[in-house]
C-alpha cells in the first residue's frame, strides 16, 4: 500500500508539472468578421446593411490599416450594378478618395483598374447611342483621363456636325419656302 501511495504521489506531481496543450479555435478578428458579414449582406443584395457594417468597423477601429481599406470596399459596392443605391459617379469619387488617401493601400492596383473600368462605363452610359457604337469599335485607351477627354471631344465634334447639317437643312427649307412664295405671288407663271 505504501508503494502504491508513493507511485500515486509521483504521478500527481508529474501531472502537475506537465503542460497539457489545449486546442482552441482561432478567434476571428474584427476585420475578418466585418468583411464576412458585409460580403454576406452584399450577396443577399442588402448593400445598405453592408455599408453600415463597414461604417461601424471604421468607427470602432479608427486609424487602423484595415479601417483605411474600408474605403475600397465601400467604393466597390457603390459601383456594383446590382446596388440600386449606388452610382458610377459616387463610386468613382470614393475610389479617388481611397487612392489619394493612402499610396500604400492593399487594394491600390485593384482600385486603379476598377476606377478606369467605371470611368469607361460612365462614358458609355452618358454617350449618345451612335457614339457608343463608334466607341466600342475603337481600341482601349490606357489612361482614363484620355478616355474622358476623347469622349467629350468626340461629342463636341458630333454636335458641330449635327449643327452644320441642321443649318444646311434649314437653308434648303428657306430656299424652298422662298420658291413657293414667288410662285404664289406670281400665279401666272
């Protein structure tokens, strides 16, 4: 019995010194949780709720690198065509703000490409139908500013052409009216 008691005490002493490794589930960070919930809301078409989740994250984590990246996601959700509350103008402005706020943003390259794409889509959406067909046939331009300037210049040229054609048509109609007036004034001819 004495021997069994000694073995038992030795085992208890060893067990007390031993470290048991407890496996714990990793805790999801606030950033990952906020992004998960926002994406779920976007997938469900609830952009308003996603926007509120992102705003809340920025409010509770001001100045963190993650809170600076929220600007990209809010802009991306604004540009999404499925977002009834979004707009290309608002999304482009939000992307411009994101790009100007942090030159080392995690999503900087994606923001640049998304901004260019949104600017082209905005140009197509605002262009007359005939200009859209002409624009689609032209090769892609690498700089967004050139696309906007070119589109505006093309629209001005097209409007000038339409004005010139209208003036010609007006001159022809006036000449025809003058001919009719002369004919009515002198019915014997």
